[in-house]
């Protein structure tokens, strides 16, 4: 969080050069619904998980032993039950976007330009840029580790040995911290870090200028019409 604050104060928001008012469909209703389903569960699991992980050191001095014990009795079952729905959503999401996240030569050029965040101009990108692909694969690898270790911890009655349970606890803690850290960067870049990005995950549409500026090859590839050949979620032609 400190690094993000420092970056924002130093580099500022990536603003749109000029809004056109013409909208392009980027994310469908299903994609947005699944994204928010997983995102909300991830936030709730992060809050409950970190509070249990660091509760003895952070929360007990604030809440007292009895207060933390009461909180833990609430937080742990919430964390356990919500994790089952999170696993389902995450698996579907990773499978849905799997084919779009393989690296190409274009991505290397994007990296060399710092993604347009380091004053070297915007790197070209298709629908998913190189930075988003990095986040996807971190989510893929760490997410699998998180899910498998969580299952081991959730079902100790399967007869796992003590060393297996200890390893699962360690893997779960490490992967959750890694994902939480990168998720902060993802949230920042998807909201206040990039003007116009958050609009796409709310309405599904982005300004034409945003598409040209951040995903120029995707814009050209779709003919300036976005997903579904210019159709909005309601099946009406988008204003392009």
C-alpha cells in the first residue's frame, strides 16, 4: 500500500487524452458478474483470513482475549464456508480467460515501455495487456496453491499427517499474502490509477479513446466495436 501511494503521488493517474463519448463493449454481463462474485468473496476472505492470521499480535491488544475469541468464532466459519464458493468462482474465471493470457511478442514491447506508466508511451496490447497477463498467472499459480492448501486445512478428518497440515498452513499463508499484495495493485490500476478502466467493469463499456490508448490492437481487431460485433448487453448496437 505504501508503494502504491508513493507511485500515485509521484506518477499520478493515467488520464485519458480525450474522451469521445462513443462507447465500446468490453466485458459481458456474465464476465462482470463472475468478476465481482470472485472479487467480493476474495475481499471477505482476505479480511477474515488476515485477521485470524495476525489476530494474536494485532487484534488481541485492541479487542482483548474475550473479544477476539468471540470474533474468531464468527470469522472462521465465515471464512471456511465462503471459501467453497470462492473456489468454484475462481476455477470458472481462470478457465474462461485461460486462452487470452498467453504471452506474445507484443507483450515484450509492452514491458519495455513500462506499460505506459513510466513515461515511455503506451505499449500496444490486444484485449489483455502484458500486465494483466502477469496478474492472471500469479492468480493461477498462487490460486491453485491457495485452494489445495485450503482444502487440506478444511478437511483434517481425511487423515492428513501433521507435517502435511503444517505445510498446508505455510503454503496457505504465503499464497494468500502474495495474492493480497498483487490484488492491491490490481485494484489500484483498475480504479483510481487509470481513468476510464473502472467504467468497463461496471457498465461493460469503455470510451473509444480508452480502447485506443490502452488496447489499441484490440480496438483495431474488433473494428472499433468491441465484443459481440458492436452489440451491447441488451443486444442493441453500441454507439460507435
